[in-house]
């Protein structure tokens, strides 16, 4: 049994923790996690394979590695114990959100005889968080530049589309596993489809706007994604036994609701969702913060429940709520 560590993005720790838990479920890892500020740890038999699989899919995780030990950040004897594990005393140090004082970090490094290095090739990591010093060996990082490049080079873009990292989070929260099928009933430019395919997940994308559908097809063709693009209205189309749903409904500002009052759109979506979401399935959808109470009401009215909720700050006038829904 090996213990792994995962560092989280600091701009939304709660969402990153939720993504990690969902990925462990999607990958069939029967293990629990323990989290501190901006870092979580978990134990696994297939440690390296699990860490690689998680980091190849993650949107809001940053780094993963093998944890060698957890030590009291304010103890010189703990510092010496940590140093005894490290063959060479050069480590890459991170201090997360001042949860350990700078003076304590300095004393810990001095007591252990550690030398700091910011080089990415340094094997050993010393991470200070929540009064602890966590010593590990870095194995994987999220390839954020690859995500940015994918967003940059695709042929069809819109200013209001999802970013690849958020699209990945939605897919991961749906618990979709490799080879499974995911539905995006308001697919727009197809970011969920192409990111899902990059994780080995097939997808169906639906949109009402013909011009956007043509652009989505161009993107799917460009990335050679195994996805089906449908021109249609997801509030009237019928699906059957869908296990995984991930979508971002239009809010009626930059994205058109095609004349439908926004509350009616959400009610129609949830009503159809209750008809096609399987009993074992997960649906993940975004909504503006001001619709939160209404979403609760509509979801409950149709026999579903919100099991997880995350908040994504976009700007001063928009906070998006990510809802994870399943059957009661």
C-alpha cells in the first residue's frame, strides 16, 4: 500500500477536492482521502497507475506524487527525521497559504539541513500545509499548456464557451469512466465533447443553434473525436438510460435562450433529465448563482437531489454554481 499526494489549485480548492473524489470513484479506487490546505493524500495498491490516470484527466489538480512522510512543521526532531529519508538534502519547497509561518519553515529547513531548489527536475518535494511538513517525490503534473493549446488552435470558438479545465471538471464530476458515453445537451462549441474524448470517453453533443452546431462539428472533426453532434432541442428530444451528463445551460446574457424564459428552460431541462438519467447515473450542470434556490426546487420536484455543489467565481456579476445531481 502506497500513499499518494495531490496538490490542488488554490483558486477553487473545494472544486478541486470534489474532482479528486469523483475521479477516485470513476477509476474504481476503493480508498478514502484526507485533505489539508491545498493538498490531499490517499493510499492505493496500484499507486503509480492511479496517480497517472488521475492526473491525465484532472482539470483542477496541479501535481501528484508518492508521499514519504508527514511531519510536525514546528519540530526540529521531525525535521531531522524527514532529512533521514532524503538521500540528497536538496528539495523543492512549497508553503501553502501561510498555514505554516515563514519562520517555522526556515527553522525546519535548517534543522534538517535541507537546501531549497526551484528547479522542476528536483525529485523531492517538501510541502508545508496546515501545520505539517509533507515530504514526497513528485511524479506527475497537469499539462495545462496542452489544454491551453487545444483551446487556441481549434477552428470554432466563442467568447462565452467553457474553458478546457472547467469542461474536464464537469466530465469528471459525472463519474464517466474510460470507454463510457457522456451527453452534453447544450453543447455549444463542443468543449465537453473534445475534452471527454481526450480522456477516452465518447460523447453526444446537442445544440439548438444551427450555426453553432456546424462549428461544433468542425471542432469535433479537427480533433478526430469519437463524438456525435446533433442539431436539436434538448428540452424536447428523448434519450434513454444515460449514465453521465455534463452541460452548461445558457444564462440568457452572452448565450441565447432562444426566447425561452430562463426558469422555464431549466425546468424543461430537469424534467427531461428525470426521464433519461439512469438510476446509477450522475448529471452535472452549471447555473447562475441567483437561480440556486430555483434549481433546488425543480430538482426536488422531479425526484432528484443535488448531492454536491461547487461555486465558480467568474466576475463580480456572475458566480456559476456547479450542481451534481442523481436520483434520491
